[in-house]
C-alpha cells in the first residue's frame, strides 16, 4: 500500500462536498430536536392542566401535539440515517482510494440512500409544519368567534 500525498489530497477534495452536506444535516437535526423539545414542553403543560379536569380543547391540542411529535421523530430518524450514510460515503472514499478497491458503486448507492433519507426528512418536517400552521389557524378562528 503506497499512498502518495497527492492521492490523499485528491480524496480530501472529493470528501469536501459530503462534509458540507453533513454540516447541513447536523444543523437540520438541531432545528428538529428544538421543535421536538418545544412540543414535549407544551405536552407536559397540557398534561398538568388535564390532570385538574377534562377539557376538550386542551385534549384536542394534546392529540395534535402527539401527531406532530411523531412526525418530528420520523424526520429526526431520517436525518440521522442520512448523516450516517454521508459518513459512510466519506469513509468509503478514503478506503477505496487507499486500498485501490472498486467501491464507486457502493459510494454512489450510499449517496442515493442518503439523499432519500434527506428528502423524507424534509417531507415529514413539512407535514409537521402544515399541521402546526393548521392548528394555529383553527385556534385563531375559534378566538375570533368567541370575541364576537
């Protein structure tokens, strides 16, 4: 195994794009976990209120929060899988170059899987945002009806 400095430099150049992708995925995971934390905090507040007595409005909000939490959890899982695949792509880039193994098909396959994970994460995130927005609109409409 005779590794040249220029070979390592070339592999590092190839790995730069996936590393930037990995940074974006990590940032997205931060956003998703922050949203999940807010959902959990609000659910705890509602649970405390519902312990004092049943309230249909609070119960409905809690059910909406459970759906949102499930969607965010699925988005987090997809983003994490994407990050894992990107890490494997980077590792296989180095492994393939240093060992002269033909890993290009595996690298391409893992990259496609990573993109599918990222796409599904965005889809679940978007669904969660739509549900949160719809709930907010419904609450606004109810408050307008009550004030009249």
